[in-house]
């Protein structure tokens, strides 16, 4: 069965910036989805900020294996209710891939619990992404590095928790370095952050970048059982796996929830 993937795009600069509109006439989200759909294992569709519920209804997220997130100038416009919804699905087992300036998105900061701040410079300089973990599934089919002729610079320190794995480290023309491919596990969900993708450059047409996106989608899909949290259910003594005799006085009445 194909990996059901939703590519979420902010879809703002494509309509407000002439360079971005020329670079991605059908939207960045569609360019990314096109790359994913080159792999028969993936079935990618898109959603945008402007749609009802940002295109991420409860029903759609429940039917999503992997969510890919690209945002930049409208992080604050994303409804907190939708962020809560995505967080629950990631904890249950939905994969999450965050791209480029999505490092500052509500959902990424929520999942990592830090500011996710960094240094940056927009000068169209060369970026070389070194594959520092060549045995990782996300690096499948790549050479020693990916070279992008023009990109925005992101520089360390990157204020994120120590990752589970580092797959790529970028070296920029101006001398800065950056951890550009990081994996995390949150609850049951796999998370991957991938740095390149500034909207005024043709990054998502680069064949190596497109290969990383496909590899990461396959990696991010959870292959075990989705865990549905039940909000701290009370287990009465008569339903314990082994017999329990109630002793002493308790705080809660039968059937009352102990957590708020």
C-alpha cells in the first residue's frame, strides 16, 4: 500500500513575490509532491494555509502516514488547534518532515520544545551538504555530498535538542556550517528536519534533493501499530490483570478522572 503523504505549503510567497512565482509557478508544495510521486511507493497530495482547517482536517490527518511541512512568513497564522491536532497524530505514529524555514514553525518548536533559532544570510551562496551518515536510509543513492549552486545560509548554533541522528552537515561559501539533516523520535512518530529549500532558488528541482525527500518519506512512515492515547484512563480494581484488594482511603471516587 502506498505511503499516504500530505505536502503542506504556506503558499504565500508564490502569490506575493515575482521571483518565487516564476520559480514555482504551480507552488512549492506541488513541486515537492511531484518529486514524491516519482516513487511508486508514495501517494502525495497537497494542503495549504488558505484552505479550510489549513487542509488538515481530523479525518485527513487520520488517513495520513507522513506530513511534510514548508512555511516561512506566516507561522503565526497557523491555528493552534491545528497544531494540537498534528502533534497528537505525530505522537500516535504519523511521520513529520520539516523543511527549511519550517524550523520556526509552531509544530516543529512544539515537538522539539526549544526556540529552534539559528543564524542566516540570503546571498545566493554555494551550499555543500556532506553526507555524514552514508549508511542511513535517508542517504540512499547519494554521493559524498549534495552541491547546491545558490542557497540561503543557515549557521550554527542551531538551538534544537541533540538529535537522534545527524545525516547531513552543510558547509557554506561564506564559511559557516550547519546540521542540515536531523532525525528525532517523539512518541510513536519519526521526525526529520531537512535544511535546504529557500523559495527564490530552484532547490526542489535538484535531483539529489528530490531523492532525499523520497527517502525521508519512506523512512518517516511508522511501520508498527499506531498508539491512540486515552488521556490517562482509570483502571478500577476489578479490572486489574491480577486480583486487587482495595486498602485504605482514596482521593478519587469510582469513575472519576485523576488528571486534568
